[in-house]
C-alpha cells in the first residue's frame, strides 16, 4: 500500500485537512495560488515519504522501491496527459487579442488563430488539475485507508467493500507493472513502438485476472457474498424507487429554483424532501448491520491541532469564496487580453498554512522522543 506512514493522523483530522485543500484547488483559478497549492502538496507528500523511509528498516524499505517507482511513472504519465490535453484545448479556443500564430481555417477544431489568452486559459485548467493531483497524492500518503473504510456508514458497506478492493488493486497493479518492466528490461526488451508494449501488458493483465480470481474465491469462502447477520432485507424495487424518487425531487427542486425565482421556498422544499427520502431509504437498507472493531483509532492532541488549523483555513477560504470571489478567480478570456492576476497575501499565507501536517508531525515526533 502507499499509505501507512509512520506519522499517522486520525482519519477525521486528515479528512478535515483535505477539505480546505481541495476547496483551494477547485475554488481558485489564480496561477499564484495554484502554484502554492502544488508546492504545499509536494512538500507534505515528500515529508511523509521521508518519514516513512526513516522508520522502516533497510530491507523492508528496499522492497518498497518498486512501489515508489511505479507511483512516479503513474504521476509522470498523468502530467504528460494533462500537458497534451491543455495544448489541444488551447489550440481549439480561438478567442483573445494576442495572436501567436494562425492555422488553416479548413483544419477541424484547431483551425484558426491561436491566441496567448486561450493557451493561458487552458494552462490554468491543467494547473488546477495538477494542484488536485498534488493534494490527493499528499492525502493518500498520510491516510489510513482501513480507518477510512471503517468510518463508512453501515448502509454503504457494499460500496466500502468495493472501494477497499479498488484501493488495494490499483497500487498493486502499478507495482506489478514496474516489476514487469524491470524484468523485461533485464532481458534486453526496449519499448520503441506500440507493438513493444505487448510483453508488458499481457503479463500485467494475466496477473490481474489471477489475483481477481484468488480474491473472489477467498471472499466467497469467507461469506462476503451473503447478507450480514441481523440485516433486514429491503426489496430491491423499494430501495430503487426510493432513491429514484428522492433524486427526482432534488433535480425538480433545482429546476424550480432556476425557473421560478419568485417562489424559492417551493424549490427548497422539494430539495429537502428529496434529501430526506434518500436518507431514509439508505437508512432502511443499512438497518440491522453490525460491526466489530478490533482496533479503534486514537485521537491525539496533535490531531486536535491539525483539525483546528484546517477548520480555520476552511473558514477563511469560504469567506473569500462567498464575499470576495473575484480574489480567487483569474480569467484571461474575460478581458480578451493577458493581465497580471491579483495576489492577496492573506490568501497566500492561508494556503501555505496547509503545510501544517509537517509541523504537527514534527511536534508529535519530538513529543514521542521526549
């Protein structure tokens, strides 16, 4: 697994840190703030990697090299994909005053003037996705997935089971791909064209299918295909009807708010009724499911510090988002000309404060040593 860092935070505190970090990554399009978020995410992730390497014995740490290389390969592939998508998107938006070059008009999609403003707009999309990737990478390095799955509500036990399988298989697949690539390289294999990927992909698929069959047999032997003891079965038609009707009420309420602004209470009433119906349906589906916990998570004083700082950051970002949204937005297409984005020191310091896990982890390490 990619988690299990030696400096473990309570999953509640770690999720509270994720909220303002993701709000900052998804709620701003200012390149200065997005760059700060990327740096913060990389710093937190790198510190967790170093902390893990410092407390793991040498032989075991060497065994994790393939996982680290596999994760690096995956991130590089995602970054290159984002760059390519941003270039194509920027070449397809023919808006702006600063023309870099012009392509023949008969070319589909990209034909026409290529402007600096359009490329900057597409680059902001890629930068925003990179910020999300950096934040999520830091979260996965410090998250305890088992504690996260234990905190899933009872009615979502099937979703939690599927999620646990996916969380386990994704890093295993990446590690397996890195191992296959190294083994083939020792045999003299080099990737020069598309056909050279076959010796890499076929063993990867075969190994994945074998692990899936073994897991299915093990789960069947342990009774995962049966309903939990004491669970009250709800007819599928009842559960499906309740979820469909509830979601329909929520969508209808949103439409009423958009088209009948004079009477907003009707729309909000429909939305509240839909949310209530969905909640009651899910509660009925999960009624009677019991859990047994062998290891409970401990909330420490450093978790309290992390939670307080995260909530403070979240409050500051929400205040800006609600009362001063222009401070977080930079749109070069709005003025049809490149202009220098605004830089607010308060927002910058708030985003830099997202590196608090490093400080909290060091405080915990000093406390443990003393």
